[in-house]
C-alpha cells in the first residue's frame, strides 16, 4: 500500500508551525518568512517559485528538501494552506501559487465549504472536501495511482493525521526562532517516540532535521 509522508514541515523552537494572524499579506502570520529561511536557497524551493531572504543553502538542506516530490501521487492539505480565510471561497481565489502550482498532482483540500474541483496547469487539480482524515486519505489514494500520499500541512492537519495514526514517515525541520504564538504542532501528541524511530541531523544553516519512521516498517 502507498505510504503517507510529511516533508519539509518547519516549526519554531517552541513548536509553532505558523504564526498568529494569517492573512492575504502574511500567509504565515506574524512569523513572516522566518520559518522557511533555511529552505529558500534550495533548488527544490526555488523550483516551486518560493523565494526569500535565506540563510544559505547546505548539502544537508538540499538533500532533505529534494525528497518532497519523489514518489508522490497526491497531497492532502488543510484549508488555510490553500487560502487565507476559513469561510467560503470566492470564485476568483485559485490558491497562493498562481495558475501553475508546484504540486503537479491531485490535491485534496480539507474544508467545511466544499466546492467543485479546480483544475489548473501542470497536472494540479484541487478537490475540496469536508471529510475526516480517514475519508480524505481514502480519496487521496484513489487519486494517487498507487504512489505515496503527502500530508502538506498546516499544523492542524498534520497533527490530526498523527492523532489518527495515519502517517508513516515524518520530516520536521526545527528552525532556531521563537514565535510565542500561532498554531502549534505537538499538542496532544505525547508518546510519539513509542510509535516512531526518531533521528536528528543538524545543518550548518542552523536548523535541525528530525525524521520519524514508523516502528516495524
């Protein structure tokens, strides 16, 4: 069966995956671009059209960032990764990424306001569903053609899939910043070390790459 993976998901030292006050002008809220400064110089993020002031690319960062798309057939993301608001979307909102998003696969968007699929360039089609993690994963597997499923975020979505024990591989990047407020990843996830083998690698860019692999695999 296809595997369920998380890649390049970055949190602050105090565990926040995004800052407070997400809006159109600030997709990561008051965190701004600080969470992703390690990633901006990597080839993977530049190919995705994500640019910003970075800390300098390293071979370690390049290696981890480059695993993002390998073997992926579909992504599942939360509503606030797709849009800056939680309410119904206007017809002119087509995501943060323009007409050719970087996914190039079907994407399942979890929302309480379903709408018809949105087909864009490059093979990306967004499917908007009001579903549990189990239901969303069933749909993503149908769309993925036997390839793996990526859980793209945000923090609430990753946490819900972890709580449901649906994730096989998890790559978390710990950035050397403190946010103090926002959306936390780890709340309610005590004892994950019992389910996963956890390894860490420190990068010269200042971040720590944590990998979680399901025990027994």
